[in-house]
C-alpha cells in the first residue's frame, strides 16, 4: 500500500483546491520574491515517460478485474523463471487481488482523480485526444515565432478547459531528451529534444506523453509555497554503468558481454576481409543483402496478412509454411558474408552524465529564461534530485553487479554538482512487472535498494518502490485489443477503433509500465511525498 511503498512514513495530504488558472502565480503580487526551488530529474525511458495523456481516461475508472486464468497467463513467464507451483502462483494471485482492493489505494485514486481528471470521461477524452489536440498544438507551434512548447501549452490548456486536467501554477520545466520522432512537428529543423515552459502534460517521451515529472510538479507545488523549476534530463536505452556513469565511479572497463560482442565483430570482419581478398566487392555484397532484405520484408508482410484468412485450417497451414520459410531465412542470414561494420565504440563512457552536467549548468546560469518569476536577489537552490532508471542495466550481468556502487557514486556526484552535500535524493525502484515477488528478486531493483541504504548516502536519501503503483490489469484491455484487431476479416476501421479503445487505458509495452497514465500519476504523487518529507 501507499505507506509501505515508501522507505519511511509520509503524511497523506488531501488537496481540495481545484485546478487554478494555468500559469497563475501562487504568491500574491505584493509578496516579496521567493527563492526558486530547482529539482533535477534524470534517468532513461521511464523517466522520459511513455504515458499518452489519453490514458488519463482510466484514472477515475474502477480498477479492471483480472481473472485467475488471465493472471496465470500473464505471469506464466515469472512462474517458470521462479519455479512456482500452482499453489504458489495462486497465493500471488490472492495477494494481487488484495492489493487491488486495498482501501487506501482506492481512496488515494479517488483523491488523485479529483485533482487530475475531475471532468474526464471516455467520450470527452476520445474526442479531445483523437480529434482536437493535434490542431490545437499545430496552430500555436506553427505560428510565426511559435515554439514546440507553445503548442504543448495550447494542447494542455485545451485539456484543462474541457476536463480540468491541471496545468501548473508556478512550476516550470526545462527538459532535455525525449520528443524525438514525433509526427506532430511543425518546425522542421528544430531540436525538439530541448524544450522548456510551464509544467503540463506533453514533456514526456513524445509531445502527447508525460512521465512522473508532471504529477510530481503538480503535487509538490501544493506543498511548497515557492516557485519551482524542474530540470529533466533523460534518454531511452541507457545504462548507469556506461552512459550515465558518474565521474567518481572510475575508469570504465568493458563488461563480459561487450567483450563477447567485440570478439563477434572481429570474426565477422575477418569473414568480410576474406571475401574482399577473394575478389568480392562491396557493391556485390550490398546487392546480395538488398535482395535478401526484400525477401525478408515480403515474408514479414505475408505474416501480417495471415489473420485475414478466415478458414482456420487454411490459416494454420499457411502459418506453418510461413514459419518454415522464416527459419530458412534465419539460417541463410547466418551463413551470409557480413557487411563491413565499424568497431564497437566504448570510448564515451559517462557521455550522458556529461550531457546532463552541461545542461544543468546551462539552465542554472540563465534561470530567468526558464522561469519568468525568478528573482536574482532572492536566488535559487537546487532543492532535490530524482533518479528513475534500471531496465537496460539488468540486461548485462556486469552492469547489474556494479549497479549499487555506481548508484552510490551517482548520488555523491549529483550532490557535488548541486553544491549541496545534503541534497535530498529520491531513487525510484524499478518494478515494471507489478509483482512484488519479481521485484524483490530483481538484481537491479535490489541494487537500488542496497544503494539507497548505503552508509555513504543514506542520509537525505529515500527509496520509492514503483510496483505498488503499477496497473497490471491493463493486460486485460491489451488482450481485448489483440482479439478485436486479430479477428479474421477485421476492417481497418475496426482495427483503428480497437486501438483507440486501448489508448484510453494504456499506450505502450510492459517495460514502459504499459504507458499507463494511472501508474505515472500514482507514482509521481508518491515521489512528491517522499521528496517533501526529505526537504522537511
């Protein structure tokens, strides 16, 4: 529940003041200027945030029931991984049902829904998300002198006006990372990865998404009677061991997996060199690979068309033939002469730390640009930092083995960057599966817990578990989408409708917490509580 999710007890505060006019200063005009409170948020894709704002439609809804059969299916991989028998798996199901019906969780959901989704319904959200949001964004972002952030704010204000989803009052954000590959861009050549503005939805991995920065800022400004600036730095697919490696962690050493990949590269290039020395040319090799890729793509397209075959016997027959051809292509690919490839590069260890360090300093040197209420006489303080990351480190044994020590160094170096040895620091503990028995045995999750209680940094550090706030029941909606879209003879309109229905609940894969707005609202709220407790 909410209290056990924090490593210390926090006070559950209910805020009854509804959404204020977006951008309205919290302090009265005649009050003296106040010190700007700066918070640094860093991590990989789950810090970027992959919750599409349309998923907020699920926030006020009752928690979807998950049957025993569905739970058993969804946790089958964990059952095999942890060697669970039926009795043990059933006990985990009973624990799951108890958690989903916990009065404290349900009560907090109601409180958060009153704050973030007071007027949201499926019908209103569907109309806004799929019809109205994009034109609002494009109209403002596309104006002469308009920016991406202008478009984001217009979209967020539209959501606020229609359904009450709040825009911050006096909290601004400077974000570096995310917003890449977004189809709504109307400013060719603009670096969308760096944006700043009034905090709202739209500062996630893409412009229609949000992460924990949104609920964290909205909730924290209710607790602090001061202007706030969030500096968020995040990129997907990164490791703490290499990409975010902190300076005090020492010189980088290749992991065992990286050494193995280096050996594989050497062998592949030896085959390539033998081919060239035998009279082959790059042009001929490129042509062979181009022809192979065409056949691979054709087979992929054929696989996608199988669901349209209504006759089950015929469909199964074609499916087996398709799989046989795929296996043959796999074998052929392994035997083909590889193309020339550059040597794997391991010379940029700590590159993301340096980018973060540079961006934080850039923002702190020009605070008036990033927060309009910044007063130089009142000054600023780096008041806290948050880390939420871990997925990629679990994919390499050496990364996970080194994680706890790297995390300790990260916190220490962040406190140096902030020039504050007592900087409050919150570590969000990885828990994508939503199952405590998995999180409690995950190497990286346990390394985060170990780091957070290390004697060198434990003072002024808090751990917030993520698994208690997850929404694994979204798997039921995901299955419903798959059934509808996979129905033989389903029309494009029917498949599109099924996709929109899913987008009102979840919007991504399991490793991104299913892109669940409900999760990120819950988790960001808990992070705000933890940070406020540390500050106090």
